[in-house]
C-alpha cells in the first residue's frame, strides 16, 4: 500500500510539472502544422506561439520568454543566423534549436557559434526534434548525428591571413563568381552583411578587385578548379 502511495504521488508531481514552453518559427504553414502536431503530442510540451518570419519569431520570444525557440534557418524578414545572438541577448533563458534542410557542416558551425544549442535536419525532424527540444530546455547541445560525424571528420585548418571563417566562406563564393545577393542567399545573410564582410576581406588582404580576390583564393586552395 505504501509503495502504491509513493508511485501515485510521483505521477501526480510529473503531471503538474511546468511544461516546456516553445515558440515555433517556420515560414511554411504546412510545415509548421506538422511540427506542431509532433510537439503537441508530448504532454510536457506547450507551443505558445507560431511565427512565419524572423521578426515575428524574435518578437514572440521577447513576449513569451519560452524555454526553447525552434527556428527555421531560411525565413523571410532577415537572416535567422544573424538574428540568433540578438534573440539570445534579449531572452537569455530561451535556447535556440535550428531546424533546416542545410546539411553542410559550415552552417552547423555558424549556428552553434551564433548561440544555438541544437541543429536538426528537417528530413529527420520526426525522429530528432523532440529530443533536441528536451536537451535544449536543459541547456544541452543536440546535433544531427550524421552531421556531427562529418564535423568531427573535418580537418582543423586555420583561416588564412586573419580572415574569420565567415570571411573565408564569402571569399570562396566571390572566387566562384557569385554576386553579393547570391552569396547572401547561400549563407543566409543579408546583402549588407555580405558587403561588410567583403570590405573587411579587401582591407585585411589589401586587395581591391575581384580578379585579385579570385587569384588569392586560387593560390591558397580555397576553391577547386
């Protein structure tokens, strides 16, 4: 009888534990609907708001102060990656889990560097998102296992001539002939940010033309031809 009383008391405490409050941000309503069904199926989860763009996501985080923001990497209204530091600053109790189709390790690195604690691929969301949200709520990191293996296998190479990793990414795309707008789209940055990176690259390398930047990138093996 005593054991039954203890079990009942434990279950009662679990049932009344505060839920993990979540803001869900994705610009596709159908995707959001599916993700919400997935999250709502968990008894200890509560989706308090849905956002369809970066600005709304940031606003809902400030208004609701959720435990976790599930943030699509590619949304209108600004760069999700660029928004993460500001979101974390305005609501430090909110952890960010990035949800994306981008499998390139560089995006995972930049997301984690920006302040995200989770990186989930959309194709694996059914299997991974719930676990990522739970870990994020505890302040733990979650990285898609396949992507984590690729990151671990990458050689550690220092950026040349004091360029940051992001500047190397921009320089590589410049050398491949992409416009500022195309680079912004590929790296999930604003065009203005790409222009700033480009100016810093030219300043650090003391190069002024695209031809000089291309030659520099080729000489240092930053692009394959």
